C-alpha cells in the first residue's frame, strides 16, 4: 500500500524539521545574510506568525507566489505578495 503524503496547512519548515533538511538551509541562509539585509529576530517571528495565519500558507509554501515563506521573511527587502507591503 502506498503511503499518503500529508499536506500540512499552516506549517512552516521549522515545524517539519524532523522530516526534511530544508529548515537547516533556512538557518544557514539567515546566518549568512548581511545584517543590513537580514530581518531582526522579533520582526522575523512576527512575519512568520502573519504567514502562519494566512490562507495561502500550505506545506511551508506561499500559494500566492510559490516561495518558502521562511526564506522570504528572512530578508528585510521582501514583502507579502498579497499586500505588496513589507511586513
């Protein structure tokens, strides 16, 4: 019997860290971003909370633009594709 893949609504990569290595890539990416481009920790957490509450979040991906939300939220110059506003 084939194993069914569970679609995780409202999950981030950090929630699925045991299932994949992608979250480690997010951590590395944030660490290597220059401070001037990196979203501060508090603002990063707020951005992720907004994404987690959004209907467009599915399986750590934004259905509106196709990105991993944790990668997009890590950069100060990125924005929500729905509101076109920086968080």
